[in-house]
């Protein structure tokens, strides 16, 4: 069901410093920061030859990554995103297998303008999984 790895997302306490580290130390191609108010995050995209890295910094008081950074003050891997062809079909198959979808269970438009869903980390070896319809 799952296809390509779309991105790995890393929560960071200081997105400007993290972007600079990827640009200077690691020599990567780094986008300008983008504030996504409806998602409560500021994001930077790093384009690698075979996938992307997303840096996420909390934005506003209700940010979904604020608690993660309280537990991981230096930052850390937050989620991985797999591509699927049909997100509703993938969700229904996963729910029928006993997996839990976070939130309302309905796809939302994610950072790349495509429908996304998140799966409960307890059902996937402690890893928060994002599915993105491509
Ligand atoms: Co993501």
C-alpha cells in the first residue's frame, strides 16, 4: 500500500539555526521558512536527491509539536511520511486492520497542499506516520 518515502520531519527549537546547519554544515538545498498557521508550525524544506527533510518549529500557543519539544529540548525526529495513491482507501484498509488514525480521521490538506492523515505511533513501533496522497 505505501509507496515512496516523501519526507522525514524533524522538530527543532530554532528553525533558523537548524536551517543554517543543514545549509552550511551539511551542504543541503534549504528553502525559506514558511509559516503554516493552521498547522501551528513554521516549516523549512530540505531537498535531497531521493527525499525531503522537513524542519518544524512551533508556531503559536497550540502547536502540535510544543509538547514534543518539551520532552526533547534539542529537537528530534517527529514523523515520517509515506506516499499513497488513494488516502481514503488506505485509511479504510488501515482502520480495518486495527490501526488508529489521529484526529477526526478525515484527511486534511498538509504542508505540500495534498491530503494527509496521521497514524497513531503506538500502532507503528513508536513512530508517528503521516500518509500523503500523491
Ligand atoms: Co510531514
